[in-house]
């Protein structure tokens, strides 16, 4: 193998290794996330989270839940009677720590 061929092989190997490391970092997410994006709340916690969110909004229907949300430990999406959606942020103890209009459903 010539010196030039070795250099190309080493360069290619380094590029592949660097690319793989970048993909691993991008896919890893943050340590704060419980399981990754869009993991629904389950079990008895689901019923308690729904009750907390509906109490906070005073009306509506739960249309989605998420664990490990970027803004809080739990997120519960509530569709209000007028059709608008609100994201209710809950901490680990299922206490409301925030509430905002769901911009994904805004037109």
C-alpha cells in the first residue's frame, strides 16, 4: 500500500468515525428526558396527570400526554370546549408549573 493510499484510508476512517460520533450525540438527546420525545404518560400516573391538567384548565378533554417534555417533567395537552388546545406543564409531583396555548394547533 502506498503512502498516499494509506493517507486516504486513514482520512476516510477518521471521517466515518467522526460522523458516527455526531449521529450518536444527536440521537442521544438530553439526560433530562425520561425516555425521549413523545413518550406518553402511562399507568396510574396518567389518571392523576389528566386530573391535574383538567383542574388547571377548568374544562376540556385530554388529547395527548408526554413524559420528559423539554419544558417540564410531564406535559398534558387539553383541547378546550372552544377547540383551542392548551399544554399544561407538570413537575414530578404532578403540580402545575406552567400552562400555554399549544402553538402546533394555532392557525
